[in-house]
C-alpha cells in the first residue's frame, strides 16, 4: 500500500482529554499577507498598512485560532467590496463580504483601496476582528494646461502679459513636481521672471509655473516631471508643452443651421471646424447632461454623422474643442426631427349651464390637441362630414389660446342646431411635410352623451386565491366612449377614496389605461390586496367631471408557518416535542392541523382563536419513530407545512486545528501527525461506538479507511487524539472522520493535512540562512508586539534609518537574505519581536542527554540598539523558556558569531528575541543559524551561557517537527 499511495498509518491509541469544555476557545485573528506588496508597516498595534501598486495582485490571509474552527468573513469599508477572488471564487460586484480565509484581488485598482476587516466567529464569546488598510499607489500621466492674463494701466502706460502653466497628475502618494525650460531646471528664485507655487486650496494636487510679463526667452519648450519618488517601482512621468507667440486658446465654427430641422429617416451631418488655436485643438461631439450619442452615430474629426435619424435622436448637440490652452471652446446646435404624436380630443358642453349633456340651442366646444416638432410648423384643418369648414360667426375656429396647452385647436359651435349634427374632423399636419398627418373624428348628434360608469353586479368585492388571474371590470357607457384610467388607493370607501394616497399598480405604475374597462392581473399575490379605482379620462370623451367607481380585491393565501424544515437529533428512549407555529394566513379562521409520520396519520385538530401553534409529543422514541414528521395547517386557500426530520445521526466531529507540535518526524522522509478533535453535542444522540477514519492523498481518488472503536461515553469538550504514523511524501492529505452509533453513520467532517519536509535531511544537524521564503520553517510568535522581517541589503529601504542595520548578509553578499527587526515608527522602547525555530523532538536511546551546539551570526549596529536574547523552550508537561544567551548595546557595523551549548531533555524550540531600544537607530539582524550534535568548538568570547544537563539524563535523537501555527502560515 505504501508504494502505491505513499502512505502507511498505524493506530497508536486515544489520549482522552479532560472532561468539560476547556478545549473550546473563542476565536483569535491575525492578518498576514503574500502577493505583491511594496511595503507593509504597522500603523498601530491592531492594524497594518499594506501598500501595493495598481495592477498588482492583493492577497491577504486571515489566520485564525479557536475551537470549533471559526468561520471567516472579509468585509471592506469606504464604499467598496471585498470582492476579487478568494480561493478561486470569482469577483461578485456589489457583494460587500467574502466568506473565505484568503482574500485575493488580481489587477487591483485605486478604487479598491481602503480598510479591510477580517471577522472570525465560532459561537463562543465575541467575534474576533482585525483590520488592515490597503493603500493603492499609482501615477497617471501629467497634463499641462496654459492660461494667460492681460492687464493694462493707463496711469503708467504699460502693457503686461502673464502666462500660467499648470501641471496636474492624479496619484497616490502625492506628486513631487519639477519644471524644466529646455534643459534648464527651474526652481523658485532661479529666475526673477519665473514664479513656481502651489495654490493653497489644491493640497499638492498641482504645480503652477508663472511667467511674469512674458519675455522672448520665455518662448520655449517646457517639461513637467511628475514623481512619486519611485515608490512601488513607479517611474516618473513627463508632460511637454511648446510655448510660442502663436499659442492661443481654441475657437470653433459650426457649418450648419440652428436649429436643424430634418425629416425622420434622413441622414444628419453636423460639421464643426476649428477657426483658431495653437496647438491645433482636438474636436469632439457630445450631448449635454451626460447623455450618450446615438449608437449609430459616426464621428470623424469635427464631423458627426447620424444615419436614419429618428424622433428619439432629436435634441441638443455640443461641439467642444480643447488644446489645453485657456478654456475649451463650445458651441451647441439643436436637431429637430419632424413628427406628430399623441392626438387627443374632448367635448365641452355649454359651460354656462349646469348640464353635462349636449342640447339644441346651446353652445358646444370641440377641442383637438397634437404634439408637434417643430411646433411652429403645426397646422390644423377642420372638416364637417368630409368637407372643409371655415370659421364663421356660429362656427368659431381658434388655435392655441392661452388656457390650453400648445398644439391645441378649438371649434366653438354657437347656438347648436339640428343641422349641425354630423362628423367633425380635426386634421393636423406639418407645413413642410415629412410626417404623416393625424386626423381625429368627433361625432356630434342626439346620441352624443356624457359617460356613465358602473361595476357589474357582484363584482365590487372580489375574493381570489393567490396565484390566480383576476379581471377587475368597470362598465362604461356614453358616446364617444372614453378611455378608463385604473389606479390603486390606500383607503376603501367612496368618501375616503377621494382623498386617498395613490399606491403603485401591480406593474409598478401609478395609473394604467384600459380601452374596454377591464384590468387584468396575472399571478395575483397577497400584497396586491386593496382598493382599485376605475375613472373616466377627460380626453377622447366629454370634458366633464370624471366618473369613478371602486372595487375591493381580497387575496386569500395559505398559512405561512415555521419551521419549514428542521432536523431533530434524538437518542432512542427519549421524550421530545415538535412544535409548528402559524405566522399568518388569510382567512385566519377555521384553521385545521394534521400531524403525520411519513404517510401514517398521527393526530388532527382545529386551532382555537387564541392559539397560534400546535405541538406533537413523543414520550419514548423507538426505532419506528425515526423519520419525517409533517404538520399541515390548512385554510380555504391551501396548506402550510412544517417538516421535522427526526434522526439518530451523530453530529459531525470538530477537528482541533490548534494542536501543539502536531507533526513530527520518525526517520528521513517519514512523518507522523497527531490528529485531534472534539465531538459536537455527543449527548444529543446514542453513544458513539466508533469512528470511521478515511484518508487519501490529495490529487488521488482512492480512499483508505479504518474503523476506530470507542470505549465508554464521550463528553462534550473532550479532546480525542489519534496518531497517524508513517506519512511520507507527498505532503498533503485529505482526512475524513465519521462517527458511528447504533443508528448508523453520522455526519462526516473533513480537513486537509499540509506540511513541508525539513530543510536539512540529516537528523543530527540543522542549518538555515533564510534564503528561502519559507525561512526554514521558523515562525513568528503570536504573543509579541511585532515581527521579525526577512530582507536582503539589495532591497531594504534605509530612508528613515540610515545609521543602523547591515549593508550585506553575513557572507558579504548584498543579494543574500537575513532576518532583522525594524525599529522605526510605530515601535516603542521595550517592544519585543520573537522568532521561533521549528520544533525538534528527541527519540530516546538510553544513556545520557546529548549536548547540542546552537550557533548564529548577529549584527547589532546603531546608537539605539536594545537587546538580543536567546531562549531554550522545552515542551514537557509544561512549556518552559530558559535564557541561554543575551547581549545589549551597539556592537559596531559588522557581523559577529555566537555559539552556546544546550542540553534539552524533551522536545524543544529555540526562541530569538529582539528588543527595541530607545530610538529608531536600533535595527538588529541575525543570519546563518545552525544546530549541531556535540559541544561547540571554539565558542566566541561573547556573553554566552549554557544550560546544565538534567538530573535524569537520557540519550535522544533529534527530529524536526512543525507546529500547527506554522502549518497555518504556510497555507
């Protein structure tokens, strides 16, 4: 099996932890970074500032501890989202949170900078929250704009011309601007005719070069350089401008009529030409207000072409010319597309009599309205029975009086006679053609009567089921028959509806037109219940007080219940209760309930008025009692169902991720792993008899399984341990653990075991030069104030602390790496940074405890050097730290070596502690750490101390192991 799978594993027994819940712990959080940061510095104890260049990849990892394993969620403030990719998940715009330990944003943009929060919670105590501020650096191309001012003074008879060159570049951090005239660098005071300044209100966003009383030598080529001092590798960017006596702002002309009136379907060409300006201006077309140009439009220089123009293409168009001198030049024109729309009419009975009917001997007015473009081309013709009608003393034709809307014509018939009955036609057209005319026929006769509105018998109060299609109908009479307007009002009743507040209709509008008086609502829902109003319109009919009627719509829906579905876990022989709660229903009377187990009826009953739930009691659960229980609560509209799945399945195990020194090494390339877990709610179901352990190599499909028997009952919070041995490469396995009771298998849980091989394959020695990013499996202590940093002299930024720290690694190479502590802000006097070595295990041979030589190189240069200390951390039943070496103060600008003998009697780690001194010139570095079996040869005469061997010595063999915290960091 080992040759095929690369894995052998053996049972080494359970170590059952103490009963109780001591192993359960609230979450802790720490944010670490990978990806392509320019710099990471601590702004204060709880937050770091992560600087990254725009376009690079942001990758942040949230390292958590706590048991059960906390759930991790990323969020972002400042109006952004914690989007991007997380563990392969695609960016989700608009989603402000991300549930994953790793936040990854590729090709980051400036708008994605801000404060990111990692929140971890596991139901114990308060959630743990940490934040990191992401600062995205960028530099856009600078732009030079030119302005000039001309002043005259009659008293002194002089003429002054001053030119301002303004340079602007968007950036983060702020830009440093420099100006050159030709090859000459310009600075404030270098030329009496030149002034360089930043306007106080711009906060460093611009730099202005002022040329006072322009001189001949000022006509030259100018260069503005924008720099962010090469942070994040961002190179400087330049802008150029050539100033001459021809330099002038742009001016333009439009070669077209304004407004431009065209027919639908024609091709429109707008021509804009530059009439002045140096440098030659750039021309573009746009629509005011940010509207888009028609999609069919084509721009060629200053010419805009719109083929097959439509009415929607009409409006204002603007030509703009820019050359970065002075202000842009703008000219606008209006396109008017001929057309007629929305023809309407209304009949007004004699306004001097309180009567809505048309009567012989009285006045009647026929009005006609049309929307026209352009309005001045609109013309009306009246006809009676197809013959032209002219204005006379009794037939008065007027157009667009002050009371009516534009585009309106009226025909007043004075002293209506029987011979005036007939069909009157209002014909509208445009004088220049280009659009079909609109004709409206209005019949005036003895049958022309105002409208009446009624609701069919039995249709004013409708009761329907949710999901149905319902027709609301109002019957309208009258000639001509008007359009019906449907709306929805907040209150019921005729008196209240007159002043009621309008509510949205089912389609979202406030009003809906109907030509047949029917409002059809498909798939009606409960929120559509209410009062609906039908009303005659005042157009295409009589201009009289609107007639209206109300219809009450009641939508019935089945009961809404909770829980819709829930799982209940119970052991055999126990009593329990299931409760189904009624939230709402219509109608809410005559409600019945029915309990079933599968298809077997358990009980039925009826709700009382004061009760809103029903329960079913199980006195002693037997095997036949497992299954799906349902409770149906019914009314006239249907049923709502609660479902309870009663099962004896055990809850999933909870893997313990904070195991101390979980991995150890048996022999070369062979490892062991201490697998630990607790059982979620072990007493909720029958006793767990065994666990089924499955394990497979990542990337393979074959599982290897073994059953682990359990003796006795498991208590809540009891830490269970199972040792996997003979693990060999590859270094990643998927482990699955399934609890088993007499009911059967419970819920399984899985985790991935990941580890790395030791740096040095020889078990009797260890060495590390920090050249690998994994830093030989060293890890940062989580309980200190700040961290050690891996660096090389070639990349280290010494801007703030030039008189401290090494200029090479200990071998003299500027490309070589080492570890150091950065003591600049915000570090304070006495702050500690601890670096932990891998854990070394001892395998007993009998005899005495061996001695090991621990050696390293250190660099302690600077007037504020604090202290460097080394501890031996042994891991017996308690973890103890013993000081083995320490040194304080400035040791000069050179590398020195320290050696010390150690005598561990148990698994151990070496702890390197750097202590910050009184100021920023206190960087301490270490390099080339080694551990060798045997006493040190020729130890340097430094402040060295050795630990005496224990009173009961043993002979151990040295093995390298990883702590789980380090495994988490490697992820």
